[in-house]
C-alpha cells in the first residue's frame, strides 16, 4: 500500500515539474515572440485549464475589451502555443501540450 502511495506521489511530482517547465518555456517564448501581448498572468491563465476562452481573459481583467482578449489569444495561436477550435459561436483555444501532460 505504501509503495502505491509513493509511486503516485512521485508521478504527481514529475507531472507538476513538467507542467512548470512547460509554462516557463511559454513565458520565455511569448516574451520573445509576442512582447506586446506578453504578461505572466496571460500565460498562467492558459495553464489553469487545458483550454481558454475570450471570456476567461476578460474575467481575469487581463484585457478590458473582448476584442483585446481575442487578440491576445490569437497571438498565442499565431506562434503555435494554442490551437483555436470553433464550436458554434464560441472559439476555444486548446493548450494541447498541457492536455497531453494531464492525460499522459
């Protein structure tokens, strides 16, 4: 029983480390490739869930208008960090690398 707990704890620790490394890589990349939209808060936002929506950016007060929030997420998609997926009238921006880490 204790071995199972230890194994689970190690796996969780490794997954958290991998997520933090991925997020740090994104911070550096956005800072370098899209400095006008860079904010640590924006990167952290797209790591809270494996997807983001314009409303999430607005609700977090990272952008004051829907148009600016959309621009920020589109900028992350332009450099290949997020993948936009249209579902009806809503666009979801998927964080595929995070999703792989969470499900892998």
